[in-house]
């Protein structure tokens, strides 16, 4: 049986995410006066989409992003709104980081975080499902990165031959680059065991969420250990959607957790999850604009460093915050966007360019849809 990972001794169990009602006015437009909704075109299909819609607004601490995927219901999307309200300063952050929350400059572009001038966080490149002949051109957008995360299982187990072809091309081009895989829970348990046999040849740092559910992850780890397959399993969807994030650690379901600011309800909630689980963490993007990536960079800069984390992830954790390279346009100019330079992005605040907000704006019907969705989530957070 695989070794089980236990929560950090003495770590308190986190409160249920986004459970406490917030003291908010009845309508969001009483507090948010500058809601913008934009459509960001993508370089290639990713998560089944070719463009990403995101809502943006500002508060006392600066600009924030609200961008739950369109299929998410109000209960799940309301956690994303809580995170956005926290990052904008419209509600307090319940950790010590609140005292250091950066303020936004009224200008545009990047606003450095106080006392963090020059601070950067390492990021990985992201390789979406694509033909082998596109691997080099897609990854060239990231410049020099030491780690790449490749998406697999776009069509579940049926994608295996395509995935293997893409990974062989990747390894022929980048034999020394650290490789992670992400299946977004695309396999059954039986399928996951089979693909792990095939993927083991590619020298993986970890394999993210091969199967859905905490219990299936735990079963997969046990079976991999029985077969002597040294593949580290990371949990993503199980962490942000499980009622109790401690369950992943209690069952030994993963050795690494993937945390995202918006789905977890904010930087404070994400830090609670990391501390309670006692597991090494990697901060990842939810396919956000530079405004959303700024929240991820702030969390990544505060990740705890442990011997366990260094053993699996190295001295400098490469986070999944380089996804700005997947867009052909962002809400700031290219030289101000949070896109990787030599495998890193700065820890900073982003102020959108007004001209880009106008150029990338969605049509009125989509704006009203997002405004209605935000109001539904707002009402849910009020309790």
C-alpha cells in the first residue's frame, strides 16, 4: 500500500470555503461601479475553448478578476467571486497577508507590490493538446522555461496515441526540461494505471489528477506502488471541490496539491488549505488574464518551503502561472502583461489599459449575462 500523507501536526482544519455570509449591500453595483467583461482570444484550443471571457472590476486594493467557467453553477462560482472581492480589497483578507495588500496606482500597467520590488515567481510552460508539429512553436512563446506541463486525455483514453506522439516530440526537443502531465480527471482507474505504464518512460515530476475523486486517487497510488511505478500523483480538482481538503492527505491520495486562488475562495483560503493538508503545493492559473494571474503570483510568493517540497518540486517551485502565453491578446500591452520572461513572472498588481478594455469588450448580451451571474453569486455570498 502507498504511504499515506498526513496533515501537518497541529494544523487546524479550515473552515468550509466561502461559507460565512458577507456583509454586502443588496446589489453588486452599489459597491462595484466599473464592471468590465472582455473576451480574450486564444492561440489554440484549450479546455475545449478558443476564447476566454472574464469580468474585471476595481476596489480599494486594486483590480481583480471574476472568471468562473461558464458551466459552473452559482454555488461554485460564488467562491470565485469571494476571491475577487478579497483581492480587490472590497472584503478583508483573513490572513496576515491582508496587512501587506498592495494598492493600485491610478495609471495603467504594472504596479509593483510594496516591499516586493523585483520579486518574481518561477512558472512552467503549458503544452495543450496539439499535433506534434506544433509543439515547438507553442512552447517558443514561453521563452526559456525549466518546466513544462503537458495536457493529456482531452478525449479521455482515446487520446493516448496522440498524447504519446506529442510527448515523444516534446522529449526529442527538450530532453532536459522537467515535465508534468495534467489529465483533468480524464481517465477511469483502470485506464489511469495503463497510461501510467506508458507515461513512466517520460521522466515525470508529477501526474496531475489522472482520475476523478479522492478515493480513486488513493486507489491509483496504491496500485502504482504495487507495480513499482515511481509516479508522483498531484491533486487539483479534488482539492478545490472536495468538501474537506484534509481528506486528500488523510487517504494518502496525492503527494502534491494544486491550488488556484479563485476556485478556493481567495489567497487566505488557499493558504489555509495548504497549511491544513501539510502537502507540497503548486499554484496554478484558472486560465486568467494578467489581473487574475497577479493574485496567483502573490499566493505563489508566499508558499511554504519544506524539505518535502524541495524533494519533489525542487528549490524553486515552478507554478502554473505562465498561461498568459496562451492568449493572443490581454488587457494590457504585451510588455506589461504577466507573461513569462526566462521562466518567471513578477509579483505585481495589474491595472488594465482602458483602450484594451474597450477593444476586447464582449457584446451587450454577454455583458448582461455576466452581470446577472455576478449578482447571483453576490446574493449567494450575502447568505
